[in-house]
C-alpha cells in the first residue's frame, strides 16, 4: 500500500485515485513530520502496519519510539495514552476493531473524557483514539460493531466519522491537532474506496456537516459508511423522479444542527440513516433534534433506517441487517408526499 506522495502533482495532471486507507496513512505521516510530539501506538501498528495497514511504514520512517506495538491490552493502551498526553505528547492510539475497544471503555469514560473537567482545565488530553468500526466486510460480530452511541453519549469526547478519503485525511490531521480527546471512527468498508484526490487537503472543520447532494423532496441524513448508501439511494430515486438531498454529518459531537435543520426546512421531510441499532442511538438523537428544530416545516414524521435491534448477525445475513438502497427507498415511499 502506497502511503506517501513523493513529488507534488502537476496542476494540469489528473488527480491520483486515493483510498481512504492511504489518506489516513498519509495524515499520520504528515502529522508526525510536522510535530515530534505525535506518537502512534497500538496492537501490531509497528512492523506489520496495523491489521488494515493504516500505519504501514510509519515505524520504518519515524522509529520505534514514535510508532510502537503494545501488548494485547486495550485498557493499557488507552491508559498509556492518557499518561503520555498528560506529559506533553500527542498520542494516536489504534483499537484494532470497534468491539475490541470495549475493554478500554472504563478508561475512556473515567479518565479520557473527564480529565479537563476533573482538573478544572489545568490538564487537557490532546489524544486521538482511532477505531475501525461498522460492518459490510463479511466479518463476525466482534469485528463489525457500531458503538458510536456510547462515545457520543459521553460528555467530554469529540466524535467524528469520515465518509470520504479527503475528510479522512483532513479530519485526522485536525483531530491530532485538537486540544482535547477525539474518538475517530473509521468505516472499515470504505478503507479501499477510491476517489480523485491530491494530498494534503483540508476540508470543513470538526463540527461542520456538509451537503453531499442537493435535492428538494426529502433529506437523507447519514454519516460514515452510510453516506455512500444514501448517495446511491438518491441516485436511484432520481431515476424515479424524486429529488433527495444528502447531508453528511461528519461530526457526531459536536453536531451541526444548523446545516441539518436548514436542509430539512428546505425539503420538509427527513430520513436518518445509520448502521447501528436504532434504539437509543445517534440516529435517534438526530431525529429528535430535527423534530424539535423543524417541527413547523415537516410535512411528515422523521423516519429512521438503521440496523436492527439485535446482536450483529453472521456474515451471510449482514446485507439484510445493514441499511441498503431498497430499505431507504421503501422508507422514502412511506413518507407523506402531499403538501403540508
């Protein structure tokens, strides 16, 4: 996997097709070059380059003191990162899979999220917790979870989820520079998705949603791995004569209510899409905020298309569990289309 662009691209040359994995790798390399306090730690992040090769070549380039393997002990990884952040470093800790991060959850809730408040602002923790998350890769249950609601519910954490290679690079660079802890959710199924891209790049900042596709009839609100699915649904709906707007949330905490609400006020209808189970979820919170902010503009109730409220299913069944184009379009068809 190529991670570093050795020469600047010519302005008139076609942009290289870059994967999200390459963009993340380049973001880490650029951050480590720019700031010697940035260190990368986690299981197999060194010579192997991580289970998804996101840290490929970093140890070779920056040495074992700045990119190093840890024991298979997630609580220890985060505890070590907390101590390093308290002492002048900017650690980037990798959790191999979403569910593997759960043994470290007490450290995240009890220390990472509370340190600034506990010390009355004397100590902040400039650290990033990278978590490959969500399904769509044919993995078993512990390799396909979506636990973003746990982190979004924890006051003191910033939570982001890119859906494009450009955002993956830009948001990770910003997360590393951020003064407080960031949970960085990386959609595994999008690691190898390619897009024309010239790096480095800076996109919208943390806390800002973006409209990926303009539309007039309804708004599809999504984040992370659900954004390409929402865009595919909007494309299919266009063939049927309906115009769907797609908003990419990007930042779960802080959440950009203004951009989402402005879109829903324009279209009058909203469908929130996410892979995680629907009950007590980020999708639930977004739906509630839309209902509160846009009540008088809505022509129909806010709907959700999410994973089912079950443990993650076996690989052969995940296509039924995950939100897909057909489920999204069926939900759009159920909205009231008469004028309010």
